[in-house]
């Protein structure tokens, strides 16, 4: 099958984590080739829209993506030179569900706040005046925090989180990179069989588990759990890291179609 929609994570996938990271030349060529074949490209990231656009400018890619799926839930499309707009009513619907969930999970959020006040270097993060997630000083602390939050939230089963290394975003269990990608494909009338998703970390798993994309891949620097999910779904684990791994995966699926 052809690649009609490409969904890529940003940090750790398109570029490495170094402050001066730039995209690989091989990735620029692969993206340009996909566009020439008529495919559309979406950056699917935990960054807010403004931060994602800032990162894309810094990365010096050959062209901007057609869509940005930001904050692991919102869908934006280019509306003109430098302008982006919500695509469909997905953003509004997820906002209603998220607001309702956070209201019902107030006790969970208060317990998380108390956890942060207890030390361990946990920092609560906010977006648009609302609690959005947290950050820990290291991955080991995040492992402990994630386990404690799962236990704390047992009485609110819809309450979940999306994790990337030392960052965590609180979310509705059904709102994540995978559900946003599936909605984008629906709006574009692109079948799952023609969607390729590529990511490297825990928060990418919902778009790599096969539900939203039939073609899945990860670069060599992906965490072990992501590699297991990709392999279990018959996907491709590139021997190359970051952007070179993405370019390699695009070439792999463009050549094999599976």
C-alpha cells in the first residue's frame, strides 16, 4: 500500500535531543520525495502548537508539515503563510471531555499536587491556566511517580497520562496521539492501511499500536517498550537513530508497502 499519511513524533524522532540538533539530510530528501508522491505529513507531538512551530523552524526541514497534532490531542492545519487553524471539531470536543474529566478528577489532581509538595523534585506544569502535567528530575523518579498516579486514579478510570521521559501530560484515557491521528485520517478519508506512524517514546505508543496506523516504525534510539510494540505489530525498527531512522523507515515502507 502507498504511504498517504505520515505521522511523526518530533523530539527524539525527527531530531535528537541536543540543543543544536538539526534534521538529517536523508530525512529532508525522504520528506520531499513523499510530498512529490502526494502524501501528507503530520507532526504528532506533545509540544504546544507555538512550541512545535518554533522547533520546526529550528530544525530547518525542507518544508513545513501539512498538519500539526499538538499537546498530544489537538489537530491544526495550515491556513496560510504562518497561520494555523483547528481542523474539524476535534479540538473543541476533546476540550469538553478533558475539562469534564479534570473536574471529576479533582481529588486525583489534589493528591498529585501534594505529591509534588512532598519533594523529589516534582514540578507541576500548567497550560492556559490549567494543570496540564508534571516534570520529574530524572526517568527513575518518573517511573515511581507514574506508578503512584496509576494507583491514585483507580477510582477515576478515564484519568490517564501520556509520558515522555521526564515529562507527563494528564489526559483522558481515550485522548492521545493515536486517537488524534485516527481522527485526522478520518477527516482526510485516508484508510488505516495507508498511514505510517513513527515515534520513539512511551507517549508515542498509542499511535504505534496498530489501531490508527497499519505501518509503524521507530528509530534505533527508541525506548525498549516502543521497540517491542513496533515489532509486535509487524513494524520496522530502524538501525539508525532519530531523523536518519525516520528516513530509513520511510524508504522501507515506500519500497515494501507493508
